[in-house]
C-alpha cells in the first residue's frame, strides 16, 4: 500500500516547482564514445567529437558521454583517448558503457559485470586527474537483464561498485539514421546526406514532442527527461539544429545529476525481459497507465531499410 501511495504522489505532481514548468528540462547523454561510425578513419571520429563539443559549449548544453573502452583500439589509441580527454576538459561528464557494448541477454550476470569492470580503467584515470569519480553506467541497448536473477545480480554489483544506472526517457533512433548518413558521407553524396539529415531532424522534432506528452500522461507534469544520443557524424553536423529543437520545445538542458533529482526517478523499475525499453514504458507498467502509443512514430521506412542493408546483423 505504501508503494502505491508513493507512486500516486509522483503521478499527481510531487514537487510543485516542477509542475509549474513549461516544457521542462532535459539531460543530454551521448553513448558509444569515442564514436559510433561506419567510417573507420581517425580524422572522421575526431571531427565528430570536436563538432559535437563545440556545439554543446556554444549553446551552453551540459552533457555526459558514455564510453566503450573497447573502441579505443579500433583506431589510434592515443587519439581515441584524446577524444575522451576533450569531453572531460570541456566540462562534460563521463560514464561507463561497458568495454565491448555487450548485451546482458543470454550471458550470466558475472560475465556482464566483468565487461563493465573491464571498461573502467582509462575513463576512471582521466576523471581522477580532475579529482572526479566514475559514477554513471548506461546499459548497452537499454537491456537490463532478461531474468529477475540476472537483473538483480547486475544491480547489486553496480551498487557495490558505486555506480548509478543512467536511465533514458527520450530518444530519437539517431543510431538508425547515423549509419546511412555515414555511408552517404563516405561516398561524398552530399544530396543524400542532406536528405537523411533533414529526415532525422524532422523525426527528432516529432519524437521530442511525443516523449514530453508521454511524460505528462504518466506524471501530470513536465518531468526532467534524459535524452539518449550517440557520438556520430550525423549529430556533429546537426548539433546546432538539435539545440534549436530543444529551444522550440522549451526544454532547458541540465546535467544528469540534476535531472535525477526529479522524484520520477525514485519510481520502481518493474521491467524484466530481453527488450531494451526506455523508462517511461517501464514506469507505465508500474503505474498501470498507458502511454500515447496511437501517435508514436517509427523511423521512416527508407531509413530503416538503409540501416538494415548496411547493418544486416541488427
């Protein structure tokens, strides 16, 4: 009964200062540092990091980057580590995204947590140079454990090692657009790249609005959202437009630590399963409230087809 009363308090607008907000707040999170890319060229990756960071600083947008340390040896290790250092020196936070971007599904929790631990050393050392600690963890694919025992085992390990899970309440399938964009860029097809980018921005604008409405449906107010993005050339070339979309939706960018002070994040996550679903859907299960799926939009069919052509394993 106590948990039900607490959940109802969250839905009806606990923290009146947030209920009065128009548009709300959003924490920007970027996965797959140093980069998610089809183009395995160090200058390409360096450019993506440089332009994203330049845009974040220009628009006064705090952010956190989640690192896959397994990517450090994909290209020039020194340059890859330098990209992580750029994020830190720009005042952005860094978190752990596992070493190899492995899903927890189908493997024992101990193997998964070993991969988390393997993904710590470089990031932890870079943060320690600024007297900072490694505190945030993001599950690859948002997959948190396909059985109660596995999920619990992972959660216990994370807590014991000083981690907090970074949830996601807003996303735009940027990874699906990013690979066709890389392909167009590699072929120097500027017309195709522009077309993909325009579709991406239109879709992002629509989905930001949808997640805002979905949050209001669950909680009766604007919550502090956590938006999932990736370090890609597409986002590097779109960062100014992404900032404009946030402004148009009256979303103020805040740090992840600040966003997690929203009482919504004290709500229990009941979901156990193989799918990587974001937290509004998880909370809808806890609150027994439907999300506005009738106007949810999947990515454009042409983008989906191009993505699967380029990455048939997903």
